[in-house]
C-alpha cells in the first residue's frame, strides 16, 4: 500500500485536476463573493474609517458563504458514479482522503481570497494599519478553520437528502468561535487599535481541536452507510 | 443444494447467518454459504432478491446487521487489498481519462507501475492512449474500464455487479473469456447478472437468490431454471 502522504498527494492532485477541468467550485465561489462585495458596498457606502471597523466582518461573511459552495462541491463529485465506494473498498487510510480534501479546499478558498482582496481594498478604501504578517497568519488560520470543519461536515451531510442546506446548518454554529476570532482579529489589524495576538492564539487552538476531532471521527463518517 | 466436490478444501469465503436490514426492510435474511477458490459463481435472481446487497456485504461496503462474513480468514475490511469490486455504477471519474483513473486508483493500492495500468486497459480491449475523458466513452467502454479498475490490485476475490449490462454480445463474450482466464489464475469470481446465458457453460455454480435468501445452488443454468 502507498504511504498515506502519497495517497494524500495523489488525491489532492486529482481534485485540483478535476476542478481545473470543470471549474465547478471556483466559478461559483468567485461569482458569489463578488456579489456580496458589490451588494455590501452599495448598501453601506461607509467612510474610510468606518470601513476599517466593519471590513473584518464583511470580508469573512463573504468568504464563509462563498466557501460553502466549494465545500458542497468537494464531496458531490465523489457521489457521481459512486466513486467514493472505489476509495472505501481500497486499503487507503481514510484520513489521507480527508486531509487531501481539506488542503484542496484550503487552496480553492485561498485563491478566492487572493482574487477578492484587491476588490475589498478598492470598494472599501482599506489599508492595513497593524502588522501585515499577522494579517496573513490570521487569514491562513481562519481559512483552515473554515475548511477543516466544512470538509468534515460536508462529508457528514453527504448522504442526507438536502445536503446543500444541511452543510451551513451544521457548519455555521460550530464555526462561531472561529468567526469571532477571524472578525475581531482582522478588525484589530486593520484599525491598529488592539493587539491581534489573542485572536491568533484562539484560532490556532480552535484549529488544533477541530482538526484532531475531524481526523478521529472521519473514518467512521466515511464508512457509515 | 448441489453437493460441493471441494468439500475437503477449506472455503475461501464463509458466510454465516447474514442478515442485512435497511431500516425496516430486510435485504438479506439469514444467508449462509461457503465458496471456494478458483471458481466462478453466478448470482442470479429477480430485482430486489438481495444480490447486490450480498455483493456489497462481501466488499465491505454494507455492514451486516447480524451474522458474519469471513474472507481469507478475515473480515472484508481486513482483507480489502485482496478484493476487487466492480459496481453497477462505474466508480470512475468522468472528467478524467481511463488511464488517469487507473493511475489514481492504483496509487490507493500502492501501484505506481504505469505498465500495470496499460496492461489492464489492453486486457479489457481498450486503448491506453485514449485521452478523452471517461464521460465521453460509450456505455460498453465504461463497463470495460470499470472492470479494469476492479482488477488493478490483482485481487484474489473479484466481485462483479452487472458487468455485462449495456455491453454488446461480442464484448460480453470477451469479458467472459477474460474471467475464465482469471479463474485459471486461481481467482474466485462472483458475478451478479441478469444475463446468465453468457455464463452458461463457464460458471462453476449458479447461486439463485430470492427475497434475501439463497434458495438453491446449481451446477448448470438449465438445472436452476428447471427447479424454478
């Protein structure tokens, strides 16, 4: 049997290839996030100072909603032709599949963030007053918090009849601590008013707990009927 | 039930009191059977007889509600590296070519040798250089590629669910020839099918199922039809 790292890499490459060919997730995510940015900018029309205070919330709400689109797609493509059964009958470790899916989603959402960040800067007249490296770290931790839980709950809701509704119902409540950390941390860095370190530690702890929990439970979820 | 000439040889698969419920529906109702290495077993029966559920249970995809399955001395999950499973759906990614699919699934079994994938594609009478995605294959080509996927890990036990559906007669006969060759290599092959005539004279035993139970096992297809 291949090493788990080899299986993870093969699955990640396969997912990126499938997405590159179909562009199912990235197109839907981009369009959705773009709509949120534009609608919010017309709804609020804030000054530069107000923008810095509300941008943290707006950015993460846009990314959270857009990420759900990608997260639903992640497992949906495994249901076509029951391809997931091909993995389930193999001796490959389930967690290699889970981590590949989570890293794949991390890449999709990170691409979305990179493409959307300039638009946020333009529409909300933003500039970072706090530490930029801290902002990068916070964004990376926040993105992982979204995708690790999202990947897990998307797998859990895979066999439910209304899985596209089920995912946000499961994901959003459990993500509240992480969202508080992301929004407050981002606002702290954009305004430079408060230190963001507490929020970064909170997100790191949240990620550790939920990544471990997901890895422990995923084999049961994968083999559930 | 036909007497088994291999009675002295230890069975490769033993099923005891297998019951499988889906909610209140009993798909399998106390299946008990033994199967031996190097044989082709055709599993026959009407829709809803429990054929696919039995095959999925053997593949480890359906957990028994009660009863046990022993394959090569272990549970299906423990010996999954020795099993090959071809489902009614293809278990293939439609956006990738046949070769790309086999390369990926091969890695799940630790197979990195490209030649193995190429050999299998040729064995099912397809061309490894075919670059178009599986979604653009004909139904028959998909079935054959699905069979190649099931053979990737050189399994000792091969579980095939409707391998001949949507396949023309010639391709069906070619698949039967391939299965016959695999049997001579010592593989145990289970074929769930509604086209039993293709296996007449080839299968070692016909397993007749009805209402979640094995009702009879016959040496020939005609014998089973007479019993019905």
